[in-house]
C-alpha cells in the first residue's frame, strides 16, 4: 500500500494519500525516481497533508515539487506532519 507520494527527487516532504497514525510504518512512492521509500510516522498526518522525509532544521527550506515552499519555524523530525505549526512561507 502507498501511504504518501513525493513529487520531486529533492523533496524534503511528501503528501499523505491516506490518513496516517503516529507509529505507523509507511511506504511511499518517489514519482521522479520511480522508487519506493519508507518512513515511520512520528505524528498523525491527515490525508492531503505533508510528512517530513528527513530531519529539517529550524530555518531550513522545506522542499516540495523540487521547489522551496517555505521555511521550518522549528526543528521537524523525519516522519512528522509539516503544516502551519512548523512551516511558514519564505515570502512573509
């Protein structure tokens, strides 16, 4: 079963395609590489929300579709939900 999809090879986040529960072992698909990846969920991640594919330090760029979509407002651990509680747009 595919739990998340990463769109670009440089992405640091992927999109959950099902509701994810903390502690769940997840399988994902990297579209650009056509490869399978795995992550253990560190938090619940609702369908359509982002999940970190690697540790992202506070102030570091968050990358989706091979593009920077914002900055981490605090340290984000691999497997955590990435949303407004830990991400802000780089423009503001």
